[in-house]
């Protein structure tokens, strides 16, 4: 049994403009070297680009992109009897959202484009349209879980 205390979940604040927790979570993922103002600026510029390109509410498109990118199952390594198995596990809602946001920011940083806001906007639009690197990553995660379904009895 671990002697350490359980880490407490921090309450997620809402962002000042859209009053949304999702945008605040996305801002935290983009944050570098504690420059939160710059991170907010990038996210808001990306949302402006999304609203101009799609002529829809950017918050709804962001929510749809995160819903599309959220994985349902993932594999976790489990060591049993000297060998390691990839055991498929269901993903909880909060972890799924975090994974989706992490993948969106990771693949938007790797994209080619003018600015981070432009790259982020394109990745969000692609994810909401069910294509792009983020969706490919989710499909790959699901394929891994499907391939290792035989080890699901090792679940803990």
C-alpha cells in the first residue's frame, strides 16, 4: 500500500471570453513556459479562424472535434508471469477528454502552417470532420485494443 496521499483533482476554471471549461483545458495544453496570456491569444485566434472558415459557432465545432477524437478503449501494459501483455481497458470520460485535447495540440504543433493559431484551427476543423491525424490516432488506439482483446481477462 502506498504511503503517499491521493492527489486531489483541481477544479477547472472557465475561460473569461467563452465561459467554457473546454477552452481553458485546451489553453493549458498549449501553455509553454507559463505564458498563459499568449496561450489564450493563440486559442482565441484559432476560434476566430474556425468561425470564419466554417461560419458556425466555434465552441460547438471544438466540442464536436473533441467528441470525435475521444477514444473509448485503450491498451495498458500489464506484467503477468514474466511476460507483458497489452490489456484493453475502457477509458473514463475525463481521461478521454484529456487524451483528445493532448492529441489535438500535439498534431497541430506538428502541422505545417503560418502560425500556431492557424495550425490549431485546421486540426480542430479536421477532427470535427472525422479526418486528420488526431482521428487516425484514435483509430489506431481502437485497433490496438481490438487486436489484444484476447487478453481482456487480465483486466484489473
